[in-house]
C-alpha cells in the first residue's frame, strides 16, 4: 500500500504555522528598546516580508528542481558539496528547528501562565513547555493522517484568532495611541542605521519558516507543481497578517508598556479589552503557539531523516515507522529543544537562532546563481519570478542584517560560526569518503 502524501492545504498550513509564532508575539518588545517610530517599526515587518517572499521565490525554483525532503541540506549537497549540505542539516537539526521550537514552547508557557494564573515560576513555565513538546512529539510520531490533520486544525484556529484580535482592537479601542505611521523627520536616519539592521534579525526570526515546505518535498503530492505556489502563497499570507498584527499592537498599547517585554500580545489585549477579556485573549494567543511547535515538530525532523538516509554511519537517524514517519528524528529534535529550554535564556536563543538561520538561507539562495551558472540546461519546472532581481534583493537585505548583527552582537554571531565549524568537524568524523 502506498504511503500517504501531504496535500496543498496541509503544506500551506505548515508554512503559515511555522512562520506565525514566537517572533511576531515577542519581537516588538525588543525592537522598541531602540526604535520608537511607528513608520520604522512597520517598515521593519514590510522589509522582512519582502525578503521572505524573495527567498521563497528563490527556494521555489530550487525545490521544483530538486524535489526531495531535507530543505537546505538537499539543495546545498547538490549545489556545492555534501559537506555543505551536512553542515546545513547540522544547523537545521541543532538550531534551525530545535531552537525555535524551544522558543515557541517557552512563549506558549509564558503567555499561558501569565494570562491564566497571573504568572508562574520559571520552573513551572519550563514544565509546561516541556510537556507540550512531549505531547506533540507523540502525536507526530504516528502517521500522516493524524499529523497533517492536527496541523491544519491548529493553523486555521491561529489565523481566525489573529483576525478576530486585529478587528476587535480596531472596534473596541476608542483612544488609539498617538503613533504616526507616516514617515517623519528623522526616520531616514533610523532605517539606514545599524540598529535597524540588527532589529531585522528579530523580524527575520519571526519570518523564518517560509522555507518549511522544502523539508517535506518528498511527501507532497506533485511537488514540482505544488511546491512553488505553496511557498509563495504561505509567505504572502503571513506578511499581511504580520503587518496588521503589529499595527494593532502599536495602535492599542503604549510603547512604554511593551518595551523589553516578551508578552506584547497579552499586554495589548489587556489594554484593549480589560483584565478579564484581555487574559482570555492571552490564553488564546498562547494556544496559537501550539500550532507553531506542532509545525516545527512535523517539518524539522525530515532534515535529520535524510541525513540518516545518506550517511551510513548515521543510518539510525533515517528510521521510519510503518506509516513512513521518521519517529527517531522527531524524538531527537524534541530532545534537543528540551535541552535548550533547560539551559538557555530567551533572548540569547532568539538572536543566535535568527543569525544562524539567516546565514543558512543566505548561502542557499546564493546557490541559485551557482546552479544557473554550472547547469544552465538543467530542467527547471519552475523558474524564479523576476530572476535575478528577487534573489539579489534577498541577498542584499539578509547580508546587510548579518553584517551589522555580527558587528553589534558578536557573541551570538561568533557562537553561530562555531556551530558551523563543529558541523564540518562532525562531517569528516562520521563520513568514510562520501555519502551514498
């Protein structure tokens, strides 16, 4: 009997759920520390959306040309060298999915306990986060039907609650905050500064997940035709929602109340609807993060799986159950996420993960030019729209962000480069000569 395949709506749900999560519900508080312009703050999210869309268009060509699960691992192995693919998979396994999964679970726990119980100890919050990871790992370790169905349900709920929140704030708030969203004197110096570039790393993290469908390519119905439209559709939907949601936050809550705070959504909800109704919305926003953790638990382990399929000494990583689900990889990623929860602080994980994932996608989109140069006659079921403009926009924006982040947050940047170096070392230690 043929194994099940994920359909268009399921994969689109994976992208939307992967993207809408920790970043958009926490980033504004960190951005407000240095930026107080409504125009500049919304421009951050617009620029981030443009970069994500250009990245998605570039990945669409790569995914249609190389329709196999594994995302950057698959692309870089074919474009550059198996070592490059292995390091990318190493990053995805250790950072790209495990770290954001940990952050999403931590944010869920913080919102949930704050809104329902008025707060809780660090130990209790971590307990909630770890319990969520264990439950979802068990669900996604079953079969495609339960895995995909769970994802679609949670994603639909997420989008509905966000839309209700946005519309409700516009209707309920009688006295919006005195924030101007039109450019004013001084905004140009803000948006061309290093501070703006570093703030983009938070936005970049919030948009991470636009490439999630490429991790499931082998399990998508008709991937060469479906994958490009899934990537573009999912990214476009999220960009619009992000702009609207951050507008609602700034429209509703005083900037001073959100500066440096993680739970900006809960703060805005309490200002708009009062303590009781605000707490209810806070719980709803917390529940939305379940779909984010779910999506990452679903997509990320496929990278670990294909590494196990390609490298004989690591073949245990590619083990699947009778339904074709990579159970071993799922449990390994969830275990790494639990270690992050137990050992790291929220902001350090966020900056480190954002920088590392941005670097990974930068090298991958650059590979589109390498592939076009080396294999000009290769079959391309989909060609990147407006090539070479779209990949150039992505590389320029991402490169600018990476440069200033490394200059202004060197500890996280250097630690990220250390993870890459350790991946190369591990590749040579676990490989005989070359992968199968």
